C-alpha cells in the first residue's frame, strides 16, 4: 500500500493541552473529530516563541498578523508590554516545522493573536498563509 499519509499541524490548546494563555484545558470537539483522519503535530506558537504558560493575555494593536510581520503593528499585553518579537519567533518556528514535515494544513485556534485566521488574522496564521499553507480555524 502506497497510501499518502495525511499530516497537519494543530494548535496544542485545541487538543486539550494546557497551553492557552490562562493555562486552562479546553479541547475542541470539532477539531478532535477532524484530527482522526490525520497524523498531526501539536504546536503552540507562543510557547515556541519563548513565552510561559500561563501568560498575560495579548492582542494585536494597529493592524493584523500580516502587519506585525512587517513591523507595522504590534502584539501587546494589557499593561503595554510588546510581545511582537516572541510571537514572530514562534510563528517562524511553526513554519519551519510545517516545511520540514511537508505539511500543507494547519488547524488553529480562533480569536488568538497567533492563530486566528478570520476577522483579525494572527501572526502565525498570517505567516503560514503567506507560505501557501491552508489554515482552518476552530
């Protein structure tokens, strides 16, 4: 049998790992159901960028993830700490993992400054999309 293995990346938090900014476990049943058809690699861009869990909540200010990658916007905490460098580093590491594994699909967390792909695209989602990797948001 020479069947092609279906692989994808997935946000760790969607699988139930306690990597959310607040450290809470919240598996996503729809995502878990989809993962049954894949060999998957869980990733947390924030942790890969060097941030701890739990960590302060953050949002993109002044644009979206594409703008953060170009230095035209920033990822800021409520107390105005700029985490752009860590978010970009994590996004680059996720991209390296995807490219090393020939992955063309990422299942990512909605409403995240790293992973969101609708409304305000996050930093990681933006970098993956720029590199022709499909992003599905949960």
